[in-house]
């Protein structure tokens, strides 16, 4: 895999890129928190793919 895909990325870098692409609002969520409290308890798939 290309080295550029292995480099860590920061929340600030994600937000900067999203704004550069035209996003008005950008947010970063904690994946563990989303897994612990799914949006839809009837369909509890989260960032971990469970």
C-alpha cells in the first residue's frame, strides 16, 4: 500500500480538507462512543462494523 495511506491524519486536517471542498459544518466523533451508544438500537452497527 502507498505510504501516503499509512500516515496518521489529524482531526484538524480532516476539517481543513472538508472546508476546502465546500463543507459548512465539520465534526469529528469518537468511534468508541458511537459503538457504545448507537443511533438506532434496533440496528446497532457502528464505526467498528458490528
